[in-house]
């Protein structure tokens, strides 16, 4: 809840802090520390950093410095929670709930969410301590945990596994603090568990990085290597540390927090000066490999053609068709996702929309740069048509992703089903809309007036078909069909969204027909004799 609240309230600014903290290793370290202290998740910071590194927006050495700072940042809340402030839990939870429920401003609601999360952390610590009281009397547990003191490798592996399962080194450290504070484990075993938790905290990022490419994997493995090497070295001095830490603080829980912080500070102090050679080594160990085709990367926007606007606009038109192909695939698969409850397909369509958004941005910037040159009337019209059509395609993608796929997710979650007649009507309307999208791509590339007229005729036909499907649905409701009643809002929303998509599809026909002089000034009938338009003023002598 803390991470969600901070991400929603300050997420964009935090990403900006990480992106800008690359001018030197110390700024990068500070950026990682500050962002992670707020997010309370080195995994979240690692995913942000990996995303920047995979797009070439951040050098690998800087990304490794950010992660060193992130590792230190995770220790700050552990430090705070190690003090006896359990009495704050009720106040934080109560204040957070009141703020969340009574505030309309998003920032205050997210602040309430953060307070609830912090309060629950403190409450969880108290409950862990209370629940662990009977464990002190367990002879079997005492023998098992005593074995961890004599088996440091086993202790590290157990803690790493628990941390990976929890996907949170913070949770694992707090758990170790509760065990140590209750006297269930000895100091040396507790410190070994802390080292294991630090290693286990890197595992989720490693698994996540495999979907992001080699650059993201380098960040993940580089961070894991620094923690692993640091843990191996620190394990040699655990005995000395266990004897020295009580001189800093008598509290066993505070000793765990101090060791966790000192371990990450020492690791950062050593490796921040070794980032460059480590980056070079990771580059060799994890090469780029064969490039993976990114559907959101422009294929045809040739910048060398900028000086020839006609050629450049042709490149932009080809890229628009590429964008249209992705939108067509999204539209085709959207009905499959709606009817088959395929969660995987819903996620795939969401990723395709991200590609569409990137292509739209690239085409828009490319055409805008082309228009800085002197264009004749025909070239100017074509540039406007390209931007207009790509904008409509982007809107179609958004409707599919933000509306249709949201409906699909709701249908899956609530286990709704369309009636057979309803599913048949939706499929028929969807097929017609899909065919007209292909028609629109033809109009865009050819400028054929006949096809443009056919497309606008289809607009009226789709409107009538949508109205007829809605009336049929109302008839099934009057008959009391259970499936129709159960899925009524979903059914009508899908009809509405398909009609909206078709309106954006038909927009490509208007410039073509207008240029050919085949558009009437208005669809309104002429005013009858004796009736004035609403905005007309009668003549004084009338």
C-alpha cells in the first residue's frame, strides 16, 4: 500500500529523478536512495532503472550506481520501524482511513493510502512479536534454529528463498527482527539471515528482467553480483559483528537494522568505484545478441528523406499503414478476448496499444518536422491527412485497450456470459467494423472517392445495426433471459464502443470527399418557409 500510494502520488516525478540522476555516480546513488526510501521497494526502483537502461536512456554504470543507492534506501524504513513506535500504528491506520475516505483530491487519498500501509507495517510487527511468544517454548524449533547458527550457508539459502517468495527484502528483514527481538534466534544466525535476505531481494528483478532484454538483465545481474559478493565477504566477519553490535545498541531488533544498513553502506562504498569495470564485464558476459523486433519501433521513417517532403510523406504514410496493421490485429483479437475470457490475450492487446502509442508519437513528430520545410498545397493536405488518420487510429487503439479490454477483464472477473443471440449479434457487428477498418486503410492510401463514399454509407448502416442489436437485447430482457440480464451493461457498452470505433474509422473518408467536392455543407434539411434558424435575428420590418 505504501508503494502504490507513493507511485500514484509522485510516480512521474520519481521516474524523472531516476532519469536525471545520471550525470555522475554519486548523483545516481542519491537518486536511487531517495526514490527507494519513498517507494520502499528496491524491486520497483530496479524495474524503473532497467526500463531506462533497456531503452538506452541510462548508461549501465549509472544504473548500477542507482541500484547501490536503492539497496541503501530499503534500509531506512527498517531503521525507523526498529524503534519502539508501535503505538503509532492505530493513529496511522485511523488517520489514513479517514483521509482516504473523506478526501476528494487524489494526492490526499494517496497520502491516506501511504499512512494505512505504514500503520499496518507497525501493527504486523507487534502481531509477529506477540505470535512468536509461544515459539520460545518449542524445543524442536529451538533445535532447528540453533542449527542455522552452525550452518551459515543453509541460513543464507533459507533467508534468500523466503525473501524471493515474499518478493520483499523489507518483509524478510522485519521477520528476522521479530525473531531476534523475541530471543528465538541467536545474533549470528540472525545476521546470516539478513545476508540471505539481501541476496533474495535481487531474485525477483532477475526474473522480471528476462522480458526486458539484455540491458535490463545486465542491471539485474550486476546488482545481484554486488550483493552476493558483499554477502560472501560479510559472512566471514559475522562473528565479530555479532560481538560488536551490542556496543551500538542493546536491542536485538536494532542490531539487525544496524547490520542491514551497515552492510549495504559498505557494499555501496566499495562497488561505487568499481561500476565502470563491472559494466564492461557485464557487457561481455551478457551481449546484446540478435535484435528483437519491437512493434512500436518505426520501420519506415527515413530521416535522410527530410529534404524531399514528398518522399518523406510517403515514408510517413507507409509507417501509418504499419500502425494500422497493429490496430487491425488489436480489433480482430478484441472480440476473441471478450468471448473466450482469455486473460493472456487481454494483456497482449494492452502491449500492442503501447506500440500504437509509440508509433503515433513518432509519426506525429516526423511529419511535424517535415512541415517545417516549404510544402505545396497538395503536400500540406497530405501531411494533415496523415496526422489526422494516425490520431484516429490511436483513438481506436485506446478504445480497444481502455474500454473493450476493461470490459473483458470485468467479464472474466465477474464470470459473466453473453447469450447465444447476443454473442452472435456482437460478432456480426464486430466483423463489419473490422471489414470497414480495412476499407479505411484502402481509402487512406489510395484516396479513392468511390471507396470513400462506400465507407460513409457504411457509417449509416453500422448506426442502424447497432440500434437494431440494442433493440434485440431489450427484447431479450423483456423476455427475462437470465444471461441477457446478467450481461446487459457489458453488452450495451460493447455495442457503444464498436460504434465509437467505427466513427473514427469513417473519419478518413471526409478529407477525400471534401477534396472531390462531394460533401454537402450540412446534413440538416433546409428550414421550412416561415421558420427562422435558432440563431437568426428577424428583420426589423418583418
